[in-house]
């Protein structure tokens, strides 16, 4: 840190002005520094029914007005970048052994109703960051009350020009029968650049 501070002092004393978002760098407007890890999470409860899912069906909080999963502040600044380095999905249905797909976007796509097939829309071609397919959910032992899946797949991303948020749509890769009002929790760990 001392070397960097000394180098910046030399630049400033040489008459070079450093700018951050068009404003001169100062103690109240410092340069953003990357290399920071953040954990973000979202949770929801699916509808109170036990209608079976088919492969590629979306899992959401509503069959008519679903809410997108969103993770704010996944970059140091608008249009910032980083890596998703870990994802963890948990559900309170401990017998759930389905595989799930997490589709990540830098700009909010159209939400997909619960238990409806998730389309691959050409209109979303510039919004999609990528997707992570999770292994089958499992549980630790008979005393557990949840099932989970974990991935450490690395996914680079760049946020939208006026945003630091990442959006996600959860889908199942397997047919399965959910619990009524089944709960889902998704956590992502990001390394900010």
C-alpha cells in the first residue's frame, strides 16, 4: 500500500491529475480498488401447490407475476466486472435430488412464471452472462432439514453500463415434485475487479 500511495503522490506532485468518474481523486473521492470478495443472497418461496416440474421449467415465487432473483453491488462501480467464484443453492425440501441451472444476466431479462418452460430468447442475447449447472441436490444426513448443491465454477462478468446488479433465473434440469410453498435460498460469492 505504501508503494502505491507514494507513486500516486509523485504523480500528483508532478501536476498529473487523477480522475474517478470525471472528478479529481481526493480523500472524499478515492480511486476504487478491486480484489474484494462479496457474498450476496436471495431467497423466495414458491407457490403453495405441488404441481410437478418438467425439465427446463422455471422455479419462481409466482405463476403470474414472478420476481427476478437479483444481487446488488456485485461491482465496485457501474459497468464494473468480476467473477462469480461460488454458488450455493439450498431448499427446505430435504428429499430434493433435482439438478438446477442458474442463468445469470447483467441486465434484467423478462421474468418467467413458476412451472413454465424457460425460453431461450434471442432478445436476451446481449443480457446473458452465462449459466451454471449444479450437481444434484443432496443432504448431509437423516437429521438434516434441507438439501443443497454447491458449485465453484468460475464465471467472469461485466455489469451493465448503469448498474452493479446481477440477475438470475432458476430452472430445474430434472422433473420433480416440489413441496407446497417450498423455499429456496441462493448465495453467490463474487470477486470484484
